[in-house]
C-alpha cells in the first residue's frame, strides 16, 4: 500500500522548531526557567543577578552548559567558571551579552559582550569558552577581545543560511549603519558586513535602547528605538548579512506617545509584538500583511521589559520587580485570541528585572512542504515525503544521517524505519533542514474481551466511526440512520465482528458476546437531601432500583458502605457527602448513580464561660451556627430578671453589660434562652447557663 503524506504539523500547539539549545533561562534576580518537559518550570538555582543582560547555553538535548551576565560566567554546577570573571560586559545594558556556538567546534562557544559604560555609545567584545576543560565544566580561554566601538545597546545573532555559521548583528551610535559580523570555523571576521538603512540612532541615551530581534526563520529583523518612538522592520538575507527596509511603525507610536522597548516575533513569523517599559500597552502587528502598520492591535497591559519566545511556543514578558512573568499563550493568533495573561507565570520568590535571556536564533525553516503528523506506517506500506519546491532548488536526502545515493529530487518514498532528513538549498545557497523519524510497525493482533456490555456497543456504525474505522458483522440496520442496532441481536452470541482502521495497523477479527445493559438507579427517603439537620434527622433510607444487577455496593461518602439492597444509614457529622451506588452485572458491566447529601449542624457547641475584661480574648458571649436563618437570644439573672436581649444573635453577642450598653453586671452565672429559626421556617429552642468572669 502506498500512503501519500499530506498532513500538517505547523500548528499553534506544535511550533515548527524544537531547539533545546534555548531550554534553560536565567535572568533578573536569581530567576530561572526550563522547558525540557514541554512546559515552563520555575528554577531556583540560578546565581545570576542582572538588570537586563543575560544569555544561556544548553546542549541539543536541553542540558544546561553555562550562563553569563556579560561580566561573570557560571558553569552548569552554578559555580563561577574557571577564568570566568572580569568580562567587559555590562549587565545594565539592554542586550548586553549573547552566546554563539563556535562553528564546527562543538565544545567551544563565543560570548559577545557590550560594555565600557552604562549607555550608548558602548563597545563590543568577545570571549571564548572551552567546555572540554576543567572536567567538562569549562574554562574561558580567551577574554575581552575588542571588536567595535561607538555602538548602541543592541546585540542579536542568527544562524547563517548555510546551516553552520552565524551572524552577530549590532548597530552604530549616531549612525544608521547595521554591522553584521560573520562567525565561522576560523573565528570572528573582523570586518563586518555593513548596511546603511533606516533611522539614525542618536540623541537621547534611550535611543540606544530598545531591542533588536530576528524572526525565528532568520529572514526578518526588527529594531525598537525607544526615545524617538520608532520600530523598523527589515528583510534580512542570511546568505550575505545584508538588510532591506520593509516598514516603519513610527507613526503608530508617535501618535499615541508610546515608547517601544521589547520585541518578539510569533512562532509562525506572521506577528510582531511590541511592548514598552514606560507605558502600559502591548501592540500586535501582522508582518505578513502588505500594510503592516494598518494591522495594529492594541492591548492594555502593565509596562513590560523584554519579550522572549519560549520552546513551548508561548511568548514570555518581563514585568520589572515582579514575581510574575506575563505570558502571550497563543502568539500566532490575531487580536484578543492571542491569550495575554498578566500574572502568566509565577517565579516567586525570585523576581524579574527588565531583561530575559538573549538567545541566538538557531531555528531552521521546515524543509518539508507537508511535514507529516503520522510518523509510523504498517508493514507492507510506504510513505511519500514531499520537500519544498522552487526554481533552482537542490535537494539532499539522508537516512540515519547518511546521504541516500541518487535521492536528489523533491520527493522520497520511504519503505523502512529510520531517521530521515532533507536539506533544501535555495538560489541564495541557504539551507533549510527538516528531520522526521519514521517507524514501521508490524500488524498487531488486536485483543478484545469475549464479553462486552450493551451500553458500550448499543450502535456499531456501518459507516466510518469517528476514528475513521469500519465495523462489519451480523446485525439489523436502522432504516433511517443506517446504523447497526445490535440490541436486536439479543444476548448470548457469539457474533463475529471485524474492525479495521485504514492507514494504521489496527485490523482484527474477533468473537463478541453482548451482555444486557445495566442502569444504576436509587431513590431516598427523605427525597430532598439538601439539608438534613444534626443530631435528630440525619438518617437516610436508600432504595436500590437498578435492573439486571448481580451485585452492588452503596458508598455513603463518609467512609461507610453497605451491600444491602435497601440500606439505612445515619450521618454523624456535618458536611456535604456524595452517596454512590455502584452496580455490576454477570458480565462485569458496571454503572454508577450518585446523589449529594448535605448534613447541617445547626448550633456549634455553646461556650459556658466568658471574660468581658477588654483584653481582646473571649470578651463576648457569641453563638456560632450553620444553616440558621435567625437567632433571638435572651439573658436572665438567677432571679429571672432580663439582662440582655437581641434578635440578631447571628451577628451580635453579649458583652457583659446591662442591655449591652449599660453598667457592667456582676460576676456569676446567668441563664440564656435561644429561639432558633431555620431556613425551612422551623422554630427551635435551646436554654443553658453562661458563667461571667472578669
């Protein structure tokens, strides 16, 4: 059988990237996250304390390697790395540091740092870490090599389109020049690729602030210029490091007085989010639209610092001096469907500052035209994989990392299990890669019980069931619905049925005995069990009305049970109880019926002494109750003379004064009379004594 793979996995809940190198985050005041389980988890072990700058490196499996604030480097054991102090970075700078892998040297990394002062212009340096040293904990082997001066606080990095090298991007101060430094197996090229485009970054120091962000596909760049209220968007060419102007959002912000700071692209690269550390607003723009500025969506939020995309497909936003990160849960969605949550993720007792980790964009665009959801197929089947197509594209297919001879077209027919990948090279020489694990399954034997319950099999559809399968077997069809009504087959079988699910290995024929249905039911006396009162009327008679049951058990909800047919049970304590009847027939078919029973204790124990001496302890004679509509309380002395009366004893007690506001009465024993009115309009009385001590 030949199966054509035309499924899509590039959906919101499954982003088209899984770069575990960005798994660990350390930022703010010892705050941290990791995403290795698939969802964010707060960490408490970080040693980093930084106003803004931080960067973290993990390996391809998501294991922590090291992290830095641009001045100090901590190893995976959260201790200062050998020779890991005195880097020239400044943690106060917006994007003060970033970690970039050393191409073709898997255990070495560059740490790029901006430093020298607290505001633009600043200088770019780099250092090198070797993780093969110090027993795998790493050592900084080169430190503070200067690259360029007169820069803003912006620093970003992205993979080269050859899939191996990287670009490190900065921006000059008092200039409109972007500088792209190429990082390859030889190291850092000292002469950058320069593109003069867009606004000049100059003037107020805040014009050196605001984020520089690459989209995850690596073909788009955005920059925020805070004081002049400008965000510009550029097309980026990862084959040569150059930029082409695409759009400016300055009029949108200058009209509203908004100062842009944090930036992030959605996982599908269609949305751009812009936040501000000064104004309580968040903007969303559709960068795939012809007129990006016209797609503005504005959401009222708290002021935000950095915005950063997580491996779970959500965007996290720093809330300065808060124990919470804000979260955009569905960043691919337009408008309110983006799912913004202000207190989205709790990092307490740690706190955010302005920054979140600055990561190199190492994500790759999917190279398969229709990445398949299903990565398994049955013995004897085949699956066809389709790569992206375009004029002049070249293709390279691999199985288990080994090139497949002659596999150089846009499709590949897979007949065996293995890890398959395709690399698509476009006209610029950019390489797009996609891996997919294909597993061939043998046809299994589906085991079914010899006996099934009629409730579960009342109807067997003669057409495909919701899972796409087909049932076949003896039955009588409903002339209106076309469904197979097996009730009319009777009980006792056996009957032969076949089930098959096309496209899977689930195919089987089996015999089936159909048992009678069972419907658990019971009633009670009293019928209304919403308010049973202790201690006199909290006894319930249960009547089992279940048909076709061979045995049963009543669970009264208070830890007691009974297997009697019609048990009687008395509840001893107040509370809400869920009484359940669990009935079973000869074939083991089960059903359950439930009813809620509420038991109310009208009066809690009445105290017998109180001390109205104004010490704040036991100064008032108070009646505590539950489920009572009204209580009238009368206090008398030993001769029967009224001392105090209230018709609102639910809220007012006796303070030991005559009539509640007169002279203090003498110590001694007094008598109380309570008239109690329930919500069912019953009138109850209670008397007793209370001793007054001063």
